[in-house]
C-alpha cells in the first residue's frame, strides 16, 4: 500500500465514522448508550465549515447542560421534530426524501423507488426489522457509510480502480439524493426542534454533507487529471 493510499484510508475512515454518527441521530430517539458515546467523544474545535461548527457547538452545549430527564426531553423532541402530530407533509421535519421531492410531500414516492434500486444494485436487502421506507435519512446516510467502507477495503487490497468506482458512487448519491433534499429538511429541523441537541444534529449534517460533496469533487478531479495524464503519456 502506498503512503498516499494509507493517508486516504485514514480520511475515508473518518468519513465513514461521521456518516455512522449522523445516521444514529436520525434512526431513532437517543438512548443512554448514545448519550454516553457522545459525552466521551472528541469534537473538532473548528472544521472550517460554519454549519458543522455550529452543529458541534450546539450538541456539546446540550450535553454539558443536559437536565436529569434528558432522555425524556429528547424523546419528546424527537417525536415533535421528526414524527409530528399532523397528517400532512408540513407538520414536522419528516426524514424521508420523498416528502421533500414529491409535489404533495408524500412518503413512498419516486425517490423511495430510486434509492431502493441503488441499494439492490449494491447487493443490500431490506432488514426484516426495518419498517420505514428506504428513503429514510438514516438509511441513506448508512448507505454512504457502506460505500465509504467498500472504498477503504478496495484500497487495502490495492484495487484503486474499484475504490474510485465506489467514490464515484458516493459523489453521485450525494448529488442526486442527499444534497438535493436534505437542506430543505435542515430548515424544517430548525423550525420544529426545541433542543440544541437536535438543532445541532441538523446543522452538523447540513455542513458535513455539503463539505463532503466538495471533498469528493476535488478528490475525483485529481484522479481524473492523473488518468488523463497517464492516457496522454501512453499515446
């Protein structure tokens, strides 16, 4: 393994960990184990991405001043923010791509069918315990985590071409899905969330997704430049 690939693997591993963290925020309400994990985690003082920095500050602030009944408070806020009490698509920050990409803000629309095809093409099947639609934000974040892990494994095996193909899939999924609809959900989180915990999660996710897309654009541009140079040299 080259030093360049080893350094890239470290960066990719950090990305995979962040995607796993973000998915956990939205998968279900926080429990004691998750809060304990967050309290023992180390957070960057400054990432250079304002939305991400704000997100970290809000989360740390909540954890530092959490009330004794924090789990109850967060469970109530999770329900208020992501499930809501209304029967229309405007009553909460519903964590489904279909809600933000369909004209009537309904679930189980074209976006769900699109991501389902991508999951199946990647060899992923729906878990029996999975009740939510496949375009749930947590599942889309977990899909990115899986693709990142696969690119890491390819690099470890020395298969750079396969690694690049997984990186391309990540960039395309961000461009076609997460970065296309999540910013609208982030605005709704700001509107409906009452705790700094979930406002922080929303802001952190928005900042990370935007910066990660830029990272992939830059990384793949470098790869494409090298490939073009190699092609010219062969010619």
